[in-house]
C-alpha cells in the first residue's frame, strides 16, 4: 500500500475507534451490572458518561493546541493515550478505576477527533477533499453502527473484551502512524482557556450527576439541589468567560450566527434522544424482556443498518432541499419511533410487531437528521471559524449523549419495568419533535461563496511537513 494510503488508513482507524467506544459500552452494561452488583445503574452510567463528558470538554481546546503543536503529534499522542487507557479499562479491578480509565480514553479521543480531519485533508489533493470529508464522516458513523454486534461478540468472553479489542488495533496504528502520517501546523498562535475547560467539564458533570442521582437522593434533597446550583453557577461562569477570554470554550462569534446556534441546539437535543435510544433499548431488551446480550445486539442491529442505508440519501436530500425540510421530516420520523414504542412495547410484546418497526423507523430518521444538523451547525461559518465550529457541533453531540444516558438511568434505575421505559421513549419522541422544529426554524441562509469544503480548510494557513 502506498505511504499516503497507509496514512489515511491510520487516521480513519483512530476515528473509528473513537466512535466505537462512545457506544460499545452500552451493550456491556448488563454484564457490568453482574460484575459489580453493588454499584447500580446510576454509578455504572458514569462508565459511559466519563468518556462522553471528557471528549466534549476537550474537543475545542485539543483542536487549538493541535493546530499549534502539530496535528500529527496531537493525533499520535491521542492514539497512544487511547490505547493505554484501553489497557487500563481492561484490567480495572473496580468501577472507580474503570471510570478513571474512561476519562483518559476521552482525553485520547478528544486529541484524535479534531485533528483527524485536518490530517486527512493534508494527504488528499485539493480536488478530492470532499472525498476525504465523506470518508471521515462515514468512518465515525461506522464506529457506532458496528458497536452493537462487536460489543455483543466481545461480552461472550467477558465485558473486558470491549476494551481489549482496541489494544492490538491501536498498537498497529501507532506503529504505522509515526512512519506515514505527515505533520501539519498552523502559523497562528492562540491562548488556551484552561480554566474555562475545567469549569465546562465540571458543570456538565454536576448536571449529569443531578439527573442520575435525583431518583435516589430525592429531587428536593439538599445534595441534588446543591448540584443544580453548581450547574447554574458553572453555566453562568462559562457564559461570562465567553466574552472575556480571547479563545473561550464557546465562542460568541459562532453562536451569534442564528443558523449555527439553531444547528447546535438541534444537535444537542437530538443526541439527548439518541443517547436515550442507545441505552434505553439495550436495557429494555435485556432487563424487561430478559434477552441475552447477543440477541439484544442482533435485535438492535436493524436500526444502525437503516441509518447507514439512508445516510447518503439524507445527505443528497439535505443538499437539494436544505436542512429545514430534511431536518423536520427526520425529526418527526424519529419522534414517531419513540411514540411507537410508548404505545406498542410492554412485558409481553412481540419483537416483530412491537420493537422492530420502531427500530427501523428510528434508523431511517438518524440517516436523515444527522446530515441536516451537521450542515446546519457549520454551513454559515466564516472560513476561519470552520474548525472550531465543527468541534463545537461534536461537543454538543457528546453533551447530548451524556445527558441522554443520565436521564435513562434516572428513569429506570429504581423500577426497571415497562412503565419506566415508556417515560424514556416518550422523552425520545419529544426530542425528535424539538429537533425537527429547531432545524425548521433556520432561515434559508446560503453559506459564503468561499465556504465549500475545500475552501474552508484552505482559508486557514497551515504548514505541511
């Protein structure tokens, strides 16, 4: 394989692993509960959310640091950290150690994700940069698609295998990456908002903790109210910091663009529903219907398959009709999936007539909505803010997933019965409707003339070494 081909493969492997590990632990939750029965779902949900919150908090600052220090350096450090963290997860003796190792995995993922696209663009000729972006987008999606069957296969041996599989893949990628991936640096320098990053991560963590612990501690209890107050104070600090720091976590210049703000809102809300779906359906199949993990993964698979099949048509429809129409249709279909499960699923429902239609419909909606919110969150960005704006959209995605997982845990931790899951699926439907309305509210703004995929990145000066 030519040197360029190996470099592309290494970068895409990193993207795939980061996407895979955002989802694969969902399928291992039942085995984790059996491994540590004293922990409970509320504690084990942090195994999922530690990764998502860390990834969300560090995406933007990691991208800025990589631009200055070198994207190859940042990507390879992230890949090494991710692989080492996978080893730590695989040998973790306690839930606390496992959660800490997942934080380290999130750091590695945050270093890989924002740098990977820039590295791909550096090794592709200008006329093929759209292909590079398509590969990057598809590979991150394939990680989520393959997570359920791969996770199900792994847990047949032990839940630790969902992390062990990362180790040889990561090690091979590190070896070839150092030899083939080119270095890319930006000429400009910008300060890092370290305090803002820490406060942002802590704020998301306390909000998630309040949601997860609410049913156990009591929604009106002192501890939950204290967490809510901390979340409000943290949010206020981040908002104030955005106007005072030269390179804040959330840039006001970006969120002032109406279409970008609505696109990020849609991204956040949709991924709350997506997090609810991924966690809620796995737990429903394994705990309410008492299906094995392998059977649950196979029953879940039609959703990712439909999402993959409709991703390309969704992108074409979005390009032809705009984010408003495609986003509204996709959001309504996603809501229909949740409402279908509200009315059709119970203890004695049939898979073919109860669960499968909702999963297939939900998969179609994901294929339609994801291109819509991705384009909405970036299409009106000025050229020098495209990288930061893309990272912000991914940040909203990870925060949404974390909140969705937390809400699911709050609903079903105390009474994991069919009635509790109806509340979970009702929230999924509401998120779908809200996503569709947010995208439909976007005016038919056209991006600047220079904002095609290639021009966006060419507009930012960089040095390839």
